[in-house]
C-alpha cells in the first residue's frame, strides 16, 4: 500500500498539481487585477470591517477564524518539518510562493462561495464548492462528487493526520500512550461539535488568535536569541530553492524538483488555497461590506497568516536548530520538538505538545463542520446521519493516533490532490464570474462608495443565485 500511494503521489504531484496550482494562481492574479497585491496594505481595514455582525450568518471575522482553525493544524508544524526533510530548506521558499499565488486562488473560491450561498432550514448561510458547481456551472453531479471527496478527506483522512501528530508529540514529551491521547482528543472534539456552527465559531474567534500568537512569539524568542544564525538560514532557503549550491555536483534538477514538490505539497496542505475547503467557511459569513469580494479579501488574510507567518515561524525553528535536529532520524512533529529543545531548553518539547494539541483540536473540529456542511448539500443531514458522521470522526481520531506517519501523510496527499483538481476545474470555468466580482468591487472602491453587490446589474448571475441572498441589500 505505501508503495502504491507513493506512486500515485509521484504522478499527481510530480507535474499535474504543480502546473495546475501555478497556472490557476497566476490566472486569478491576472483576472482579479492583482488583487492580493492591491489589498495587502489594507488588510487591517478589512479585519476591522470583518467584526461587524450581520443577520443570517457568521461575522466575517468568525468565518476567517473558523477557516484558520482548519488551516492552522499539524501541517504548520509537522508538515513544515516534513517539507524541509523531503525537499531541503528550499521547500520553505516554495511554500511562500504557494501563499502569494494562492491568495488570488483563495479570493476566487471564497468570493464564489459567497455569491452562490443559500440559507438552510435554520436560516444559517451555507455554501461552498458544491454549491457553486451546482448553481454557477449547472453541474450538480460535480458538486456531489466534490462533496463525497470532502467527506472522505475532512470527515476521515485529515483527522488521522492531526491525531497522529498529537499522539506522537505527547509520547515524545510526556511518554503518554497513544490510545489515551486519541481517546481524550475524540471526547473533547465530540463535546465541541455538538454545540453547532455558531458555538464552534464563538470558540474559534478566541482560540485561533491565541494559539497563533503563542507559536509566533516562541519563534520570535528563539530567533532573537540566535540572531547571528538568521542570515545564514535565509541564504540557505534561497540558494536551496533553486539548487544553486547543488549545481556544481550535477544535482540541480533533482534538488530543485524535490524542493518545489515538497514545498507545494506541504504549503497547500497548510493554507488549503484551491483545495475547496475554505469556501465552506467563507459562505457561512454575512459579509460586510455586503459584497462577495469582501469575504474573498478577508480569506486572503488567512492564507497570508497561515503560510507566511505561522509556517515561517516553524521553519525558522527547524532551520535554526541545524543538522543536530536530524541526528537520530527524527521526523515530523518530533523533529520540531527536538529542534526547540536544542534551541531553548527542555521546556520546548512540552510547549510544542501544547501548541500541536490546540492546532490539531481546532482543525479536527472544523474538519467535521466542513463535512457536515456537505452532508447538507447532499440532503443527507438527518439526525441519524449526523451522528454516524460524528462517530466516524471519533473512530478516525482514535485510529490516527496509532497509524504510522508516512501512510497517513500519503493518504492525505492523494485525497488533497483529487479535491483540488475538482475544485480548480470549477473555479477556472467560473473565472469570468470571478473577474466580474473583483472589478465590480474595485469599481465601487474607486468611486469612494461602500461596495454593495447589486445582482440586478447582472441578469445572468441573478438567475443562478439563491432567492433572498443578495436581492434584499441596499442599492447604490
């Protein structure tokens, strides 16, 4: 099985996914008039606007925190270490690239999710790739396919990745048995997800900023105490990214390929741009100002924070520790723990364990919310079905704490690629709509007015969106 999964990963990630991700990111950067660069200086204002509550859904800030809760998981710790182990320090550079171009892709998919959202039977906004495939493309079958892939990925496989990192971290730091970790994590997850989407959102709007600040603060502390090593680390990242150091030995092609592939795999697993997961959270928001592009811009912040800030913090810790962190063949989350111990002392292993518990717990909870959201699309959201999904999530958390790390990551990579191919195909087909949304928003900003989406200006789109979603807004 590991050999078969490795072969599939080589096929998917050796060329298909890299070209598709790069192409989609560049395409949406151009089609949105470089929106990620236009608005990077205005992220503060977007965040300020995102806390304004609106009827029918979460605030934009809650939607951002819930999407970050899913993004910011063990991939930001163990995944970064695995990327560096597989592709060298240069993989970090390619993770940054996925973030920069991924911001445009995230804008596209999140804006589409806002546009094609609809209200469920309780009045809460719901939406995501399955909805814009059904409404925007008129291909419900494609939405069904995506929903099934997401249910397998987020309801099952990705939870094993998170639980695996937690169990190994606690075993390394405190010699805690894996089955104990899995059991406790499953119980706390169940208690949280039964509070519903609004209860989860209220928790995440506090938990996510706290856990992110803790990890970034630890990285800054380590960086400042080893400031003399920082220039060499930065130089190594860039030189390894393009194989400059290996060129003389004839290893350029292999080294560049490995760095690029590892960086894209782990970068995408971390920030999820283009995978189709984040739009599920973006659609739940009552965006302010009332325009689909506003939530797209807010979700771009999530990609930036996840990869440029948090993943870079992890990479700095691993790379500052140098080769001594690799001496005994340690990999994944244990490599991060050993690196922090070498740099800061014995408290490092326990601190990483705390962080990975918070990261993984928030991700598992949001993985369930995404899976539940797609059960609603499939019209399978009966009480019995929801409890069946909850039981499956608990079992996968338990199983993930006991599985071997390579098998778990290989399964995650395969399902992630299949999801991304389906979602990217849809948003590329809908790129004219993305362009329209972006230009409508930018036009109103240039006029100095508050952007409001007026569906009556675009009759073809008006016929596709859910009644009552955008037609009760104030007109310009």
